[in-house]
C-alpha cells in the first residue's frame, strides 16, 4: 500500500471513531431491591391482628387451623344448636339415662323382640309395677234383729238391722302398697238420704294368724243422691299386708239410728285395686 492510501485510511478511522462511541450502548447504573424476609405489615385493611379474641381485631387460627369455640355464637339461630331434629323438639326424644323415659305408647308393636334384649339386662328393679283388680265375695242379709252400739255403746238386742260381709284374698303377685276398695251401691226405696254403718275388718295370714284391721267397730255415713253410687275407701299398706292374706270386712247397718234416713240399700259389687309385679 502506498503511503498516500495509509494516510487516507488513518484519517477515516479517526473520523469514524467518535461516532462508534456514541452508537454503542452504555451500561445503566441501576440498583435492584432484594426481597426481604422481615416484612411485617402493621394492619390489614386498617385492622390489627391478634392471637386471642379481641374486639375489632383480626383473629388468627389456632395451631389446628380452627377458630376457638369461645368466638362462635351459640343457641337458636346460630346453626350450632339445632332447635328441631326432623321437625321434632328435643322433648320428643328419650335422654340417655333418664328414668322411666320409655313408656308403652312409645313402642311400636313387635319392635322389641327377645333377640334385641341382652341376657340379664332386664331386672325386676327396671320393670314398673302395674295396677290390677280383683273382686270380693259378698254375703248380705236382712235382719229383724241386730246389735245396737249407737249412743252409749250398750249392746241391746231387738232393734233390727241388716248387714254385709265381703272377703277377698291378696294374689301372690301383690307387690305391696295400699289397697283401694270400690263398692257399688244401689238405692232400692228412695233417692237421697244417708245410710249409717258400723264397720269391722280382719285379715287371716297364710299361716292362719287372725289380725284386726280396725280399732273395734268404726262408724261411717254414706249418702246416695242418685239411684246408684260408688264408695271408695283405702286399706293402707301400713296395716302390713302380704300376698296370700285373706281379708274380711263386715258392715252392720242399724235400724234405729236417727241419722239413717235412707231406705233399703243394696251392695251390688266390690272391686279391690292393688299393685302387682309384672
């Protein structure tokens, strides 16, 4: 290459070099923020947070990822305490361990079978006793002669009167308790009036022991405003009854008692209610 060409090339490079510097991109002086692991916002949407229930604070879940029960609304309308189950109130259901909760009308016929009852599960203490009725044997008689114990207590023959006896035997399923005696009477001659009776009762035990159930002769007055009436009286359990006792009651109606204003009265039937074991 001639010297003239070398000089021209050098002059061209010198002229173009400033342009190249201007065209080449320069490295920007930019700094980038690095994510921090210590970011801790003071509030979220204006609310502070708390690990315990605090008014107007956001509540954090516990270690199990649940809210504590204390912050939940209980009772009717909260959906946490149902008011009805299948449309039925709690009173329609039997509570576990509640005594005498299951009654006969709650059971569907045939629903309780032997296969559903565990051996020895039903004991005598779990079975309610029931009330049964027996009839008494009645013997009555009219009489033109009787014993007068009205007034001064002196017994005198020849005053007239009538009487009834009835007796019954306590069945062997007797479970104790009072004996309720119901009498069915009928007025023969007239409505209204009062009949006066003297009463005496005894029992004979299965062993043959005779025991008085009344303190001698006792008096009672019985009014009959209708043709037929019932009279109910009680032989209390305190008299010491037991199954197999034979009980006899004697009623004597005098003919000369001034309080007695009724005509003839007929004792038609006697029933005795007692508590029986099942």
